[in-house]
């Protein structure tokens, strides 16, 4: 450790040389791309690589190829594995050690991992699963609360505890600087709270939930009338051939593209190749696949590989448990935030003895809802309505309660949508491409309210454009194959 690094840590962070010597930390001079120059830095050593924090100016970098993992993991795996304290970031872990916690009981989690938690799974497999208690000492900002909720599920809520930092302190190092080492020690030893496992709480006992992550569907005129969010469950219905898959294929593309997310599509009726690939290529390049250059196709395919996963059962007989198992791996290993099941009726039913269809669907929706909330992922189901004549005509848009099997489709989801085309053909026998999206239900005011939107499919660009409800459009060019197979 250089004298300047020791002095900066002592004066600015209240971390002593004695603490630094206990941990895998060094100092050096490193180039930081975000400030475009070299700077003195604290260097946090990992089993495979290092990360650096510039001082006095704040900047971060790491050696290329440094694996995403917990910092100080080797010491903890060789420790008693009784209580393990996890902070968010290396300096906060240093603050915990400065407060008197044993060095073999303290870890630092990556502050930002892009939603991928593969490193947690690897650490659990390496021995961290033997820890008796996990005490989360992470940040109390928006990102920190989301990370805390994810960690509670990964480690298991029965042994998961957490610390609420006092007002004015967002993390362990903040509290060390403002209140001193003794205050940090007393809080993490005696002020920790168990993650709730029973069903009755006082308001003060409930952990603050992470703020809802809201996404715009990508059509400007929709405004606050319709939003989408992580941690929620939605259903989409509509008569076959009305465009459910195509409409929400574009909506999710716009969300994924704008927010740089990863989506997993369980497409059991529309083939990923060539149909979904054609739509995504067209949406990404903003031109029809048939006129794309080889370079444009290559660029689009690279983007698709980075932002989409597709489920395919080896025997083409997926059931819900298989789907949830694959989806959990997709979330933890690839950072998936959107799971779409298209359509529901292609899942193999696994009803228990004497379980009615209504009870079965209710049980499935509860499992999917819990998955969405626990993993902070939007789950969307595309489901066909019952046959026309069961209380409505095919020319009318169905209601959510018309979805085959159960009225649970209406009362158990957070959001409900209906895709409907009032006219398939005009008086001359030509295809009509005006489409209505009915936003039938929104459980939370952040997601908008019941309304409907007009969309017009533009055959020359292969995408929907916003339009006024029932606005008459000029005759369109010959339709592409995007609508084939109820897309």
C-alpha cells in the first residue's frame, strides 16, 4: 500500500491500514477509461483479476477478464461459515471489518451485475450454501433494494437477515464515516432484521420493497395510459389470427431495445426460425427482411442473440414445472427480465387427482405470479378465448373472462390485454390491417388504466404504427407473411 492510498483510506473513508492489511487490497496507478487518464487507485484483488477505484476522483475499472464474483470469497469459504455479512461494494466490506467483524465473515457483492446472478449460484455450489445465516448489509438506494430482494430468494428467506441503515446513511461506509466503527458494529450485530417468513406484520417489520421498474411500451401517444413493469403478471387474448403474437412481439422488442433488456420467449406455436427471427430482424433494421443486406442481417442476428432466448422442449411436450425451471435458469444465468408464454394451451396440463380445471389454472397462475414477483420479472401469457358462441360473437373482442378454462384469467393477473381486428377484409375482399389493443385491466395505477389504442400495420416496414381509433387508412401494399399462424 502506498502512503497516499493509506492516507486517503484513513481520512476520506475512515478505514485503517490494519483493516486494509487483513483484506485482499493493494494500491497502484491505473488507467481509467471513464476519466480518460491514469490515476492512483485502490486495487481490490480477486481470484481471477482485479478491480480498481480511483482516488481522489471517483472512477472504476477492472482488468479485462476479471470474473464476476464475491470479493473476499476465498477467506469466507475457509472460515467458520456461521454468520456471513455481505455488503455491496469492496469499501463497504472494508467498513464492516473496520467495525470489528472477522475478515472471514465478510463479503462484497458486485454493485451492478446486469441482472445475472450466476456468481451467487457458483459461490453456493463452492460451499457458501453451508452458511448458517446471511446478513445483507447492502445499499439502501433503489438498485440496492432490488439486489437485496433478489439475494433473499437466492440464499433462501429462512436464513436471510438484513440491516436498515439509519436516515442519512445509504451504506456501511456512509455510516462508518458519520457515526463511527462502534455504531456500525452494534447495528450489524444487534439491529439486524429477519426477512419476513410468517404472514402477519407490523408496518415497521416489513422490509421496504424495491421501487417498481416501469417500462414504456414504445408508442409515444399511449403516455401514462399503459405501462409495463417487472415483477408483474399479464395475459393477452384475442381470436386466432388477430395478431396477438405480432403486436406484443413489437411491444416487447421496443421495451428490450430501449432499456437494453433480455427477454425469454417460450414460443410453442410460432417457430423462432424463421418467423420470430424474421419479425425481429425487420424491427431491428427497420426494413423488411427481404431487402436487408447481408451486413444488416448479421448485425440484427448479433443483437437478437444478445437480447433474446427461446425455449424449446426436446419432446415438444412442455409443462409448467419444466417451463419454470428453464425460466429460473434464464433469469439467474442470463439476466432475463421478460418471460412470454405463447400460447398457454400448448403447455401439457398436469392436474392433480380430483383437481378441477378452474382450480388447476388458479394454481398455475399463482405459481407464475410468485415467479414474477420473486425474480422481479414480467411474465406474460398469450391465451386463446373459448369458442365463439359462449356468450359473445367472433366479430366482438372477447373479455378476459372468456379465456378458455377459468375466470381466474380475469381476477388473478395484474394486467389484461385483448388484441382485436374489427374487420379482416374490406368490401372489396382486400385484407384490413387496422388493429385495436384493448387495455382491459391494470391492478396498479402505475401501469395505467382501462382504455384502448388503434394500431395500423405498415406492410412496407413490417411494423405497427399508432393511429386514431377506427381511422380510415389508404390501401396498404400487399401484406407480408408476418400475420401467418396467429402472429
